[in-house]
C-alpha cells in the first residue's frame, strides 16, 4: 500500500488531520497523539480489507501558513533573514496574500530543515 497523506492543521485545542484520499479524520492534543490517533483511525478504516497501517505508512503535511501558526515562536523576520528572503515577502506568503512558487517553497523548506538539523545536533542543558 502507498503511504497515506494527512493534512494537519492547528486548532484551538491541539491539532486535526484528515486524508484527502480516504474518509479518515482525527484530532490530537499534540503531534505525537495526533500520529497515534491517525494510525488508529486508519486501521479502523481499513479493517474490513485486512490491511494494517503503521506510523511508517503515513505522511503528515501542512502548508507554511499553518507551520508558522504551530510554531508561533518562530519569528518571521528572523527566519526570513536566515534564508535570505525579504521579510515582507515571507509575511505575505504566511498571511496568504501571495502564493508560494515551487522555488520559494523549496527555499523555505530547506531553511526549516537546516534549523531542525542544527537543533538536533545540540545537547541542551
């Protein structure tokens, strides 16, 4: 079975997720609980087909607007500077005024992955 893509969104009480390909939707207080609930809901959905879904079978996706809502501590000004993007332009992308081109999506994605990679290499005390 191909991986199942779930679109995740921030809610007032945590997170929600839904599949665009299957009638599967769920919520969770945090990302870990959301993933667990996605697996459980997916297995209930595919039960009659005798298919088992694990965490490795799911993909979580979100747009950049939602990402900045998830992690509102990420300062758009500082992030824009770190990836060499005009702050005003990034703000327009986040607010939905302008649509991201594939090139700009890639630039933002690489910037986020770089930050994630750097943070994973540091032991905090």
